[in-house]
C-alpha cells in the first residue's frame, strides 16, 4: 500500500488505531449495540462542536452536510446570504441555487476574510435574509474567518447562522453555542483525522423551527428523518450508515479527548506558524493575508516560473510527500500544505526537508536547512 | 467486538479479507494512484451490472443511489410510474414526490410480484410516463420481480427503465444491457458483502440524454458531476469519496470474480431454497408467494401468539444469531432471514439449529433437527 506522506487539507494521515477500529466486524445498524456506538459517537461530536444540541452523522462527504445545511432551511425564493471568498463559499452558493434559494453574494477577495462589519452591513441592507452561510476555514485559500465576532453580530438578527467547519473543527476554535451558530457541520477526514466518507451536523432549536417549516426537496439529506431516527429506541440513522466509518470516527474522537481539545488546537496553531515561517525562510510567499491565515492549511504562492507538476510532482514522485494544488483559478498559482489532524514537527521536518531539495533542483538558490530550521525554531 | 451471526438482508457478514482491505492507508482521492483504484473498481462494477456503460460510486447508502436515480431524470410534474409492493417501492415513490414528480402508483399486494403485463397496461394507459421504477428484490417482503420479462416490455416504450438492485446484484440474475435497464443501482452491504456506506449506479445513453435535459435540484447526487469527474485525468469522484470503502468494494468484487458470478448466484439460490425448506420443516409459513420468493432474503410469517421480541430477541440474546424483523405494517407479523453475500450451509445450519431451539422454548412442538435436516437435504 502507498506510504506517501499526506500533507493535504484532507484526507489526512489516519492513525493505525483508527484504521484498526474500522476493520472490526460490521454490526446490525438497527440493533441496541449499534445504538450505543451511535449515541456515544454523536455525544462526542456534540462535545467537539461545543453544543448542548444533538449531532447527527451523515454517510457522505462534507459536501453532503453542506447540502443538508442549506436544503433543509431553504424554500423557493428564500433569501440566503452566501459569503464567498473561495471554492467552498462558492459551493454553498451553488447549493443554495440548486434548492431554489435567492442568492445574495457577499464576495470578498480570495485570500482575505470577511469581517463581522461586512456581514452586519449586508444584513442591514436586506432585512429578508433568512440565513447566512460562512466558511470558517476556507480550505481553497488557507483563510480562517473570525466566526466568533460574526456570531456577536448574528445574535442581533433573526437570520440563521450557518457555519461550515469542515476543515477546522478539531483543529481551530469552534464553540457552536457560544458563537450562536445555528447550523454547524464537519467532515471525517480533516482535523478529526478519520478516513473520508462521513459528515456530522448539529442544529439549534431556532434552526429546527425553520427546518420544520420548510418542505424540503431532498430525501436522503432530509434532516427531519435524522432527528426522528436519532431519537428512536435504539437510536439509529434513517438509512444504512457507514458502520465501519462510525467505528473510526468514534476512535478518532476518543483520541481528541485524550489529547485534550485545547492542547490539540495549540498544536495546530504551532504547526501553522511553523509552516508559514518555514515557507518564508525558503523565500516563498504566503497567499492569504497572514493575519487571517488558517491554522489547518497554509496556501503558498507558486514561485515564478515553476509549474504545479514541477513542484508537486517532484515532491510526490521523488520525495513521497503529497501537497495539494490550487483549485479553479488558483490552479497552478498556489500550492497548499495541510497540517491538520495528527501533524507534529516530524511531518513538517520531512515536508520542508523535501521542499527545500525540490526548490534547489528547480534552480532556486535556497539554504537547504532553512525550512527545517524555521520549523525547529517555532517548536523550540 | 460483537460476534453475532448476521442473517440479515444487509449488512451481511464481511470477509476478513475485505475488512483487512479497508484498514489500509488512505490515499489522496485526487491522485493517480486513487484514479487507478477508482477505475478498476468501477470497471468491476460495470462487469457485475453486465453493462458496457460506466458505473459510478456514490458515498452514501443505497437510498442515496435511489434518490440519484429518480432526482436526475425527474423534472417538476414529470409522470413517473412507481411499482409498489413493499417498503422500497414506497421509498422510490416518496423520492419521486420529493422531487416534484407526478407519481403514478402501481400497487401490488405485498408478497406478490408485479408482472410484465401489469407494467404494459400501465404504460398503455398513460403515454406520458417518462420513467418506470421497479424494485428487483423487495427486501421488505422477500419477493423477486422478473426484471427480464419487464425489460422486454420496456423495450417497446420510450419510458426509462429504472431498476433497484440494491439487495440482488451479485446474488441474483441482473443483466443491465440485455434487460434494457436504463438506470440500475446497488449498495455495498448486500450481496456484494462489503461494509455499508457506498452505492453504485450505472446509466444508459438514453438515461444520460434525459439527465442532460433535466435541471436537477440535487447537488451532492447530481450525476452529471459524477460523469464529468469520472472522465477526468485522473478519474475521480466529484466530492471526497469513502476511500477505505472503495478498497473494500474492490476486494469484495475481486472475491465475486474469483468465485464466478454464475456459481455465486447458484449458491444464493441454493441457500434460498434451503431456507424455505427448513422454515417449512419447522412448521413455519412463508410470507411471499413461493414462486416469486427472493434468492437473497426469505420472509417468514411470525407464528401465531409469538412476538417479534420473543423470537428475534431469543435468537439474538441467547443464540447470537441476528434475524431481521418486519417493517411498517409487517412489523411483528413477519421475520426475515437474509442469505446474501457469503452465506453457505454453515450459517444456515447455525440459524436453523438456533431457530428450532427458540421455537421449542416458545412452546412449539418442533422436531429439533428438522430445520437443519432440510438444509442438508437441499445441499445434498
């Protein structure tokens, strides 16, 4: 099997302990024994979301949760404010459109973060806004948004506050109840460091009121069904879930608990700082404004004259380190280093060791130790 | 971990070889190495569907594929003929409604199978029927439908032929191209005997024409995106897939290939016959008409005066054999024995050994060896 080091913004390297967990016998998903696993896992999810509300597991990728969040609260012609500063903001807009919502775009320059004031202005401008979608950590640009500050604004408006924490939950500060978030969701393969294929979502009472008032045109992602099945005896999912992945998420959540969430977030912050410093030490330029840069993924401008396949191809083929490229119009213009999940100085030492050699081979005059030195400096 | 023998119509007992496969390292789903796994797996799926067309993998349960099949071809007020003889026929109707389709119900008594003539009559009665949904193997009632005969009828009409083979593909005869099926789909945890959480779907050229003409209101299940990503370099899925489950499905499909599909189907037929004979030998009555009984799951009437928890509870708690109950109005009135996937005489010997003891304890005058004797008779 492939042993390439994944330095991606998902999927991340999965711990052997989690891989062992998913290889256990499949149990009946309509049995008491599954009900226990389901309950323990969703309770750990709610704890991670920092909410008193229930969480639900969706068998699907993060995009399924994005659609569930939008589709269940959007009736035809409902006005939705979609903040767009990257690919995932665009995706939430496209989903809003697909479900007949009237899109209000709040476009910000890719690489920058929306401010609470901008959200306030947009809400003041159109009092019919029913919900606002914000991407906490825009994976495509490496930008983190101040969802706490936005939450303070949202608290003064009736509009639902929908926050995509697919690539941040478990690696950055998310406090659903304190930030007044109405709908929050995440994916299994990002900071949770479980394999891909599951998503989780939680809704506030206010959100459920809206869900109950909307005749959604989605079936598989109809959250009313998840609520009903989750409250059953035994608790279960409406449709056959990915039982093995739930084993994996449970194990991954236990690992987070053992590490301690605050300690884990500091570890992510350290890795992010080390990555930024190491990139700069190798003469590279960060793509986003540094003050809003993500704690889980760092976007770096592609050096002039270097193609994506030169840089990432060499890293992958010769050094067995997989970085992410840019998406859409950023393709070829940036590359991204994911440092989410279980990343420590070890993986960063490997990454910047190989990145330095790659740049040297591409003709750049780099100090081969400068990247790793900056990593070590940060960790010291 | 739980060692209960699953005699369910999914999930089924997963072979250690498949469980080992899913515990392998997660690779990047946007890499050439994943593209190879994806291509090999979808090619094996098409081979199993017996179609020249491409297959696509959806991270989700069988219900996600059901919705994909309906949502992508149903525009508002399109007339869809839903054949309903059980819970999954109903589900396809509910999905049709959710997507704005005009439902034409063809209701048949639960426990019986729709005939090709009934389909023909329904199509002759309403020439606006755009698509017909048929459940090949109605898991809720243990009935198999003659999808080959219906295919001969469908060939004379423009309406799309949508066949749900979630609980039959790999255990009963399905020949997508020969039966003129336009949209066919299945789940990972039934006859494929992989863990739950993935679905597969294939579409004919005629079906794609309709898909291209419909502005679907689904995003995650928008099949146009699966076609586009599947044709990319490397081939991939539009959204992060359940990589580990794809490893599992690949391994399960290799096992099917090694066994040989025809041999495997005969094995399922033998298990079905053994189950029916053994049930009758214990004085039990089959729920469906025997001539249309399923090769993958047998539905049996609950003996008079026995509750579901008496029978299935004793089997589960005292004998560690898990059977399925009835669903909806059949709850408490039937129980079901799944014999799909890797089932041989061994699991049936255990099942009918424990079922005989359970019935005896519930006060029935049964010959404790009669069930297993009938199993052995069938296999001899």
